[in-house]
C-alpha cells in the first residue's frame, strides 16, 4: 500500500515540472507568452489544491480512501487531457480551466488521501511515514521534466500537445494504484509512538473536528508556517528552468535536466525532514526549513556559477519538500488522526496562497529587472 501511495504521489507530483512547459510557452516559436502569463496556469492549479484537498479530506474521512482517490485521479487526468486542446495563444483560458481549475481540484482530492490514510496505518512514526507518502510528489518532476521536454520537442510550436499523452499515463497509474487504498479495519494503537509524537510541539489523545481545530491558535500558527515555506519554495519552482538559464547560463536541455534532478531533492527533503522532525521536534525542524530557504533565495539571483546555482536550488527544494513531509504528522499530533484529512486539507490553504503569490511575485520581479 505504501508503494502504491508513493506511485500515486509521483503521478500528481508532475505539476512540479511546470517550469519546463512555462519555458516552452514563452518561446517565440510557440505562444510567445510573458513569464507572468506562463506562470498563471501553475498558480491556478496550486490555488485549487486547497479546494480539492478540503473536499477530498472530508469525503475520505467519511467514505474511505479508495473511492475518493480514484475519483480525484479521474478528474485530474481529464483536466490534463483537456489542457492538450489549448493549441493556440488565444486558448489561454482553456489551459487555465483544464490544467489549472479541473486538474488542480482533482490533484488536491488525490493528494490528501495517502497522507490521512497512512497515519492511521503507521502511527508509530508519523513524520517518517507521511514524509514517505508525499516523497513521490516531490519526485514527480524527476520523471515528468525529461519526458515532458521530449514530448514538447516533437511539437515545439504547440507544446501543450504533450499533455494528452501525460494525461493518459496519469489516468492509468492512478486508477491501478488507488484501487488498493483502504483504512485499517480497527484503529492501530500508537503504543510506542508516544515518544515520536512528543518530539512535536504537542500530542493529543483528543480527536478534534475541523470546526474545533479552526478555533485553536495552533491551526493558524501551523498554516502560517506552511504558507511561508510554500511561498519561498514555489517562487523558485515555478520558474526554475528559466531562472537557471537566465542567471547561471544553463541551456534548454540542461535546465530541464536540472529541474528533474531538483525533484529528487524535493522528494528526499520530505523523508529527511519528516525523520528529523520525529527525532528533534517539529518546531526546530520548521525553524531550520524556513531559515535555510530564506538565505538561499537571497543568494540565488547572484549565483552566476552553474554549480553554485544548483546547490542553492537543491537546498530550497529540500526544505520546501520538508515542510510537506513534516506538517501532516504535526497536524495529526495536535488534532488527532481521525479527522486529519479534513483538518490538514484546510491547512493547505497555505499551499494555495503561497502557490498563487510565489510564482506571480517572482515572475514580476524577474520581469522588472530586464
């Protein structure tokens, strides 16, 4: 089941390869869009994740993980396939609707399910298990970046055609892998997990409802932390390929390869920081994540050396992934695992806010410097 959860996240994590498509859409040989315009579909898909995650979280807490994940997978694949029909600059709205609105909603529904489900199966190591569960999401760009670039190269004047084959592939993977999802028949006793949970800021035996969680200061604190981490990370992720070319002189092919490699750090960071949060505590982990991201983002615009750029970007990706590897188990520790799908789904509004603000902000800043 854990393997299938990782494969599911791998498929929907392809969204992190967007910068490859954004760079192609900006080409004069294709649609000739500005950086800001090419960032909009990505911002919309990240913005819609909150809506899909909340709906998916509520439904899976009541109906079980399989039906929710399969439904979300179909919606996501339909959105990606629909985006393939946006084959002219004037079809911008169709790309936003398909890839952004429909795809983002389906992505959110799928994303939340393994996070909530696996915490119920493996309560002894919540940070590590949720880190593993979402690691596939971070690794998504590793596969999609080179595959997407190869598909784009077959039709460089209409790069959106690549979404047809990608959408079909996602549909097959998601339907097969989500078919094994289920909750444990009875709640698994955490037992020795108390030590791991105490490493966090708080542990509770009470099961909060979403409404009760919203009346605690902890929910707002954690959501604010997630928002800051997402804004920092996605501001680079959305334009990684183009920024690598502009700042450090990467070629089109090497920039796409770098995006793929950085996906490894995104995924690995979810496992690493999830494990560290179990060992050191949740808040120390979050302080490290935000501090490293801030320093690296200040240095990246001046990193003309290709190797230095890659190192700084890798650190940003690692910490960005770390936020997502650590936050679900933190929410489970505070609010209980019974309704963690809905509660963490609500917290993902921070992902949506950061996902909308980050790409548009960095695109505007880069554009103003030219």
